[in-house]
C-alpha cells in the first residue's frame, strides 16, 4: 500500500509554455488541459508534465470522468516508483484521476476559488489554499499468463548448426482503452509478427538450408518493458553464446508521418530505419547494406537511434550479440486504437520481411561469426552511459 499527501493546485494550460516557471513537482494538480495533441497519445501539456513530475493528476475531463471508476483511475506511482533511466534515479509517474467539469466547479467553489476560472481564458497555477490531496493506493500482485513463442529450424552444416541466427518480433500490444475500445496494434507489432511468420515460412519451404540454424522468436510483454525478451535472454533455450546475431522487426508496415514537423507519409514510401546495426558489429552493418542494395532497395534512414533501447533486440545487445532493428517509423496512430489493419502497407511489409530474410540467410551461411567490434558496455560508455530518448 502507498499513502501520499500532496499540496493541491489548480492548473489551467493551453500550451506547454503555460507551465514555464511554475513550481509543480511533487504537487497534486487539478488540471484543465486545453493543449493540442502531441504524439504517443499525449498532449503538449502532457508531454511537458512528464519532465515536471507532479505527484498526482486530477484531470478535468468529462469523458474520462463518465467512465467506470476502475477504468478512469490510472495508478502510475506506488512507493518508490519504477526504475527509470540509468543515471537519472527513479522515475516518478503520477497517479491519474478524473473529475467532470461540474464536479470540479463544485470542488473549487467549496475550496474558495471561483469556478468561472474553468470558463475563462486565464492560464497558470492557482494554489488551493488550505487543502491537500491524499492518495491511498492498495496494490495486489497476481500471476498473469504470458508466453514467448519460439520456432527452431536446424542448419545444414554439421558443426555450424549449433550456432543460430535469432529473428524476433513482439506479439503483444496494449489491450483495451479505458473506454473499452481495443488497441488493435496492427503496425505495433502485428506487422512485425506477420513479417516474422513470413520469414519463417520462407526458410521452412526453401529446399536448401543455410549452414547455421534459425531461431524465430515472438516475444510477449514488450509493451510492458521488454519483459518477454528479457526473460528469454536470462533463461535462453539455447546458450546465448550460440547466437551470432539477432534481427528485430517492430512496426514495419507503415510510412513514417509526423504532423508536428510536417513530415508526410507519401515522403517516406521507400524509407526504412535501420537501427543499432553498427553499434556492436561493423560487419553485420555492412551485410545489411549489401543485402538492401541487392534485394530491397530501401532508402535507409539513421535518425532514430534513440529507439535502440525501446524494442526487444536491446536485451540481446546486452549479451553482446550483434543486432539490427528494422522499423518503418512513427505515425499519428502509434499507441492508439486507430492503429488498424486497413492502414498497413502490405507490399512494404513484405519487402522488409524479404530484406530480413536475405540478411538472415547471409549471416547464417557465413563461414565465420560476424565480428563483435564493441561490447554493450563499451557502447554505453561511448555515449556517456545515457540511454538516448526520442
């Protein structure tokens, strides 16, 4: 259980700039957020609050407040909180609650503030003098069913078949939204899971096998913190030392789009992000470039290295296994219920899968392991021990 008491403040904001100079860390915010949507399901104000770290949020939101109480409350901070980025301590993630506009007006009136503040154009912070918010969270741990799904295809060489090339995707998504809508996850990561099955089928139906074996891995719990791949890397069915490379497909079915910067999907029809391929192994990176030139012809982009830590491949990199992560980019439907199958670019998905197949074949048929040029610790040390975030 967790009991916290916070100073209570009314916050009115139309943009992130309205929060500048406000002392909100560790306080409970009665928040009326009128800012524009940003990305990843956040508003501009929501994004700014992520760094400010308030103690709790009470959102003035009629839609959320109308939901079942068990769904309109989101517990994000209990006790010391979840482990954050290395070097930054523990990250505080505030509990979130919701009140209707009517209830918030009545609350303000009872606390001596003018409820008309919610109707006007004023922005800023207004302390609710003499009042605090007390948050009591009772937690319950219970087991949850989750599985990784693995497929193994033996190589043809009597000696090298004991080594494997790993090919991965994640099979989970976010479940249901508070209002009952399904997070479809067609791109994240239905596309990668589809690519994984396509690559597995291509290898299985090919009359010739490469020298090394192939391990196809569909991971659970990626969205909850790379749980499935983390478990596998710590409890491998085959020794980690036998894996010569890991190729990861996550979100490979769309064309990158960013309304905030004006980047359009039609500008990225032939774009593909190749992430992390040269962090540990220059040779694996070269193989990726050569295979793309020979079989796929994508325009590789290199501006998403910040997502290196955000998919399952990183748990293999931590074991000093060379990796390559294939990713077609973010879009406005990322982590939203609108990530649906009708938006998938299936020809592009198939091209990414074909590229991964060709890279996997080249690596599996080498007469040597791809050279490990840098360990994971050396990579981290070179960038100051920081996990760069998007």
